[in-house]
């Protein structure tokens, strides 16, 4: 059975955590480390992916500029996301050959874990399969609170 090591980092800038992820990725790929889960909160920032940031921003550009919050392009799926204190972020760095799941199944497993955890705290969620946006937009996958707010 694969082992999962974990580390709580507290509140850290996202750039610092991304650098740590890359370090663990290289160590795991070389067999120097086992599978890792990094847990943290971030100092306020926005992250975005393939789309230009200005096109995926859901608030007026002027409002964003007044906020003085940095935006960072990252290599992940999904759209623009805000990260900040009070939001626990989980980064899994895994050797998938150690786990008998493909990437899609692994994502579904994380979704189920998030929904079960939220249910423990009496936060009802809508499963991805019943959320209307999923058919139109793959980034809509995840756990939704009240059917309106994406939690994971």
C-alpha cells in the first residue's frame, strides 16, 4: 500500500509553495521521496491558467486593480481562482503508478473526499454529476456548496 506523507506549511505566498511542489515532484520522480500532500493557506493572490487573466476575471478590471492583489499564471486546469487566508489548499504530488487509479478517477476520489469532509461540518454540497455547468465547462468539476459556490 502506498504511503502518503504530508506537511502543513501555514500561510505562505503561492510562489513559495509552487517552488516546493516542483522540488517534491523532482524528488518523487527520482524515487528519493514518497507521495506527498502539502497543506497550506496562501497570502492573497489570484491564479489563472491558459486564458488571459483579463478574460477570465469575474470582477471589473478597475475593481481588481484597486485591490492590489498579485495574479500569477500557473500550470493547472480550471479558470481564475482567488487564494487567501482562511482557505486551506491541498496539493497532492503523487506517483500515479503507485495508485491503481487514472487521473480522472483520482479527481473524482478527491471530489468525494471533499464532499464527505464538508458533510461532516454540515455543509451540503452538489455533486459534479448533477451540476448544470459541468456539461458546458470542465472547470466546473468539483464540490459545490448550495449548488452555486464552488468549494473544490
